[in-house]
């Protein structure tokens, strides 16, 4: 739940009170106004406190048995493949030499790592050095195994080496250098049985000079197994799919397509982020205000999910808003009919109704790009 309207009202109330105090005499009228303002302030503070208390009371959603969910594409990739492919906990890491690389400058940081531009000392070749913060060993092994499995795939950032400091044992991942809405990378990783789980603008690197695009940061990526329950505390808040916000744990690759849909909405409507929640509960509220609560309830019923009553109260009741409502003079050149249709097929509550990455690439919105590519190939 967003406290901002309450905070805003409270700020204006206090400002108004200060104005009254400085400009009016203590007449009966001004005293009455002061009393009214005082009562209003107390009510606002009470409402804010109740809202915060309500958020603290929200418990986990209940998932009733008999409503399973299974990906409609690439569901059995890891069932068919040998255990060595997805069993990252058994990975034996082959460590390279840390002294082979030199840090040049810091280029970014995240929750789990610090990122630097570096060079290979022997050939002076540029690289990216991702120094990992202390985390469980199996999380590091998972990221390494996934990067090794995806090596050579289209638009996947290439892992060059794995090194660690001899004293502190801090591991670092060495990647190809990319100078800073890719469906090829997503379809490829999904076809290899892997969900990215953290698709957002920050993790799409574009080198305009070399016309390269890379999907990066595979720290939250995971192997998909049908029926397996996963942690819902993944993805960045503004790009979290509804399944994460309602505690549906047997989610699949389609989570990445919701995140990509959020990115696309931000681009075509020039509103970043498109769903701007102040916390995870408010994120669901922001989604419901656009996609509607009747549609949300249909989704919950389909998968046997019972939300905490406090969360249902926060969500309230909202009608489905047409996408055209978000078109204005500043974005109408981007929010074309094909773009709106494409967005509508990505941002669906029901993850099984969303386009797959392969279907997304085949959408009419991308016809001009495909035609340009085929023309370039012919010439």
C-alpha cells in the first residue's frame, strides 16, 4: 500500500496549519479552524498508522492442492537431460589466476556483487570483473553452472574465467567486455531449461558502436523443473510478475516475459517504471489498478490461491483499464497499435496466457526489424 497520498496530505495540512498560525488572530473563527485542522491531522496520522499496521499483518497466501501449473514450453528440458547438466551443487570449479587480470575502474554495483572494468595483463584485452559479495557457495556454483551451460548462446554475456583471491577466497567472474528487449537471449536460455528471474533495463547491456546486445547478471537464474516450488523473492520489485506477489511458487519461464513486458511498457509509454509500487504489496495494487481486480480474482481462483484478507483489503476493487488510456502527445509515436497489442499479450496475470519468447519474436510488431534484417542478408 502506498503511503504517499497520506504523506502528501499530511505535509499540506501541516503547511496550512503553519500559515494559519502566522496570519490569523485568536478569534473564535480561527480557533475553530485550528481545531478542525488538528482533528484532520490526527485522523490522517491514525489512517497512516493503521495502513502500516495492516501491511505488517499480511501473511503468506494459501495455495490449495489440485491446481498445478506447468510451463507450456520447454517444460521437460531438465527432465530429459542428465543430472550433471542441472546439478550445480556437484560442480567442481576450475579456478584461474587472479593475477592475470587488473582492475581499471568501477562501473557498477549490485546486491550481490561489485563490477569493474578490467584488462587481461598478457594481451591487454578489456574485460568485466564481477567481484562477488559473501553469499552461499551453492548460489555462486549455480551462477557459474548456468553461464557455462549457456556459453555461446545468442546475446548471452560470455564467461571467460573464474578466479579468487588467495587470502580472502573472494571469487570473481571474468566476462567479455560490453560497453554500456532481447528475446533471442530469453528464448535461448528458456530452451536450455533456465529462467533468468531478474530481467530489467539494468541487466540489458547495449554497445551501440559494435551493435552488440547482452543479457547479463545471471545471479538469480535457476534451472526449471516442472512442479518444483521456487523462492518468490526474486526479480526487482517493479518487474516482479503477479505470480511472485501472490506466492505462486511453481512459476516458470513466463516470469521473464512479464518482466520484459514491464520494460516495454516503460519504453512505449515513457513512464519508468511503469508499475511503481512502494513495496511488494503496493506493487500488486499498482498492477490491479491497470489489469483489474475481477481478472486478478479469476487468476487466483484458477490456481487455487487464497490471499490474506488484509492484502485483499489493500488491493481494493478496480476495473480493467484500456492501454489506450496511457497514450498521450509525448508517447503516441511509440504507442502504435502493434506495440499495444504486443504489450497486451505480455502483461497478463495468467502466466500461461503470456507470449513465449519465441512467440514474441514472431509478433507483427517486429516485422519491420525482420524485413530489414532479411534485406541486409540479401545485400
